């Protein structure tokens, strides 16, 4: 099992994951990166903000970058004008 580090890149800079997580496959790495990005964004949304400019950078134990997952790639944006759907005109 390899150890992977999930670093947060956002408007504040970089928050390094010094401990890392042991995972079996790169598919598991992608799943965890997606889950982490979505969890961070959901915390922001709960506070009334959604900043899609962040990313999760995944490195191995030799500090090689394996993946950079931009937050905007972790979600599908759906824009709807709810008020116009309920117009009585």
C-alpha cells in the first residue's frame, strides 16, 4: 500500500498534508481527492460562499505530484433561475 498526501491549495496558500493516507490504488486516490474537495466546498457553502478556485494536490512519498484536482472539476454546476420558473405573468 502506498502513502499519498492530499494538500489543499486555496486563496490562503497551501495547507500541506504531512501525514498522508495509505491507499491501494490510484482509483482510491481520485475518489478520496473528490470527496475531500466536495467536503471542503460544502463547508464553504454552509457559510454562504463557494470558491471554485481551490484545488487538491496529491503527491506520493517522494513528493511527486500525481494529481491536481481543481475544485471546479469536482462538481457539476447547474444554473437555474428559480424565480422565473414560478412567475405568474
